[in-house]
C-alpha cells in the first residue's frame, strides 16, 4: 500500500466510522459509561466490562444507606431475595428464561462445577452406562479442567471434540461425539478465543436425541448475543456477569436450571443457604425446592450491585438492538482489518459469517504478543491469546465505531514497529 493509498483508505474509513456512529441508535448509551469521555480505546469489554455511571452511584449509596444504615436487617429486607430477583432479570433481559430458573451465585467456575456434577450424577444414577462428559479441546481452561476433575472424581471419562482454531463445535462434530455413553455435554455458546457462535438450539437437540443433558457456558454471549434458553430447550447454563453485563471485577456468575430438572438435581456443595429452611439450622441438609438448592453459602451481595444497571439498560434498549450493533462493530472491524492489516500478514482467526460470530474477533500475527504490550502503553487495550492472537472485544453498549478504527490503526503502527522490514 503506497502512502497516498493509505491516506485515502484512512480518510474513507474515518468517514464510514462517523456515519456509522451517527446512525447508531445506541451511540448515546455509550456516554453513560465511566471513561467514555477519555481517549482510551477499550477492546476488552468482553473480559471486564466498563462500569456505568449509575453503578458508581449505586455502589456508594449501597455502602452509605443499605449496608451502613440497615446493617443486619438488610438480609431480611432485601438481600436474601436478591440472587433470585437479579437471576430473573438476567433471564428476562439476556437469556430468554422465564422466572424461577436463574439465580446469581458463586463464580462461574464454582457454578459450572456444581451443575456439571449434579447433571453427571443424575444421568449416571438413572443409567450406569452414561459415563462420558463431552467437551471441546478449545473450550476455556476452567471448563476443561473441571470436566477432567469431575470425570476423575466420579469414575467417568472425558470425550474430547477437536475444533478448528477459528471455529467451534459444529452439529456434525457433536453428532459424532454423543451416544449411549454420554452423560452430559458442556458447550460454549460463543467460543472465548475465536468468537465462534454455536447453533445452540440445534446442538441442544442433538445432545437430547442421544439422551444427554447439556450445560451451556454463556460467558461470552450473555449481554451481547440473544439467548433463548427456554425456547431452545436448554437444560442448564452458567454465565459470567463481569464481561458484557459489566458487574465489575469478580462479580458472581449466574446459573440457569430448567424447571423440569430442578428437583431432580442435587449439587455437591451442600451449604446452609441451599436448604429448605435456611434459618431452621436443622440437624441435616435437605435441599430446598427450586433454584435455592443451587446456592451454597452467603450470597455475595456487594458483587451483585453493578450488574443491575447494565441489565436495566439492556431491558431498556432490547437485546436485539445490542446484537445488531455488535454485528455491525465486528463487520466494521473485519473490513478495516482486511484493508489495513492483511497486507502486513495479519489473518482473521474468527468466523467470517455474522451468523456464526459473537461479539469479538481474533486477529493473528507472529508479533501480536509484543504488539499487545506496546498498545497497552498507549492506552489501547485489547488482549492477547496464544497462539499469536490479538483479541478485539467490542462491547456493543460501550464501544464506538470511531474507537474501532482508532484502535486498529494503532495495531497497524505497532505491527510495523515490531517488524524490522517495515
Ligand atoms: C471468562 C470465562 C470463565 C471465567 O470463569 P471464572 O470462574 O469467572 O474465572 C469461564 N468460562 C468461560 C467460557 C469464560 O469465558
């Protein structure tokens, strides 16, 4: 690309970004986030979302009035119900679950463990031939480690599905992996590395036809991609709240268990908060009916505060509008990358078709590790994922098209600086 071709491309893309921002029905929402008025370019809202200004107020007011003012009375007045109330809101706003099936609890890792083990045990108890847990080789480390641990702990086996680096689990791959020995399948709705968006309805049906239960990991879809848990026949799901739901560092995850399964599952961490009558302090553990049985200890109330503002925002604008902008953002990023980065040897390690892509894309180049470090120095914040992947997370509520262009131009300069030949 000659210098003048480059200047022309930048000019064209700047005009395109301005037009997209102008036409963006969610553009004003971006102003509601802390830091939206700074020059920082944030490509990591899929790892830790930005806080809303409303959350800052909510957190301070909580410390002052609720915790500071109501003290222990707060539990009876509001906090005991909060995991269920916010769970229902997540169900309504983000994952297509009717009330009474979603609860906010522990970390994603702990909730995945609890549900995966409960599902494995129930399946194995009703059919002792069902000893396999199916998972893909490129699923998030915590998911793989848990599967291996549970298989070891319960005398089961892991059945691995191989996936392409720029893809995820397809219908054919799942069909080949499930059968009469499958107890449970653990799948990511959006793959954390490639951004591959799985056909959750079709894959759920395939698993069910084989007699298996499915646990969906919604970490990278909740709040960016519409999910229809009830309509798609989900059994179980777990998702993060500090990613697209902007709950803040370490905010607790949510769990979904379909009504029809709730009373047939027993989770392994039998704590007092999951019993039928919490304050009876009885001699033995009796699991509560409904979603309470999936809780273990005292709910992390402080961690549940901020997500409520993003959930309210998503309910206000609708998850369909969020997804529409998300698709436009990743399309624009791909266009810019094809024009400005592919000539430098950058390849796209994410699906090209919007229907198969979630809210982030991964760009691959041998220098990406040092490029990421250089970008962070300049307040351009993507993240790095082996091998050679620069992950561009485009949180639809808090990212502008201009920001996308600015960040990718900086990527180009950083790659050129990192490659001696230019
Ligand atoms: C982010 C993420 C997790 C994180 O689990 P934590 O317990 O919150 O650390 C788990 N699974 C997937 C797919 C993720 O993307």
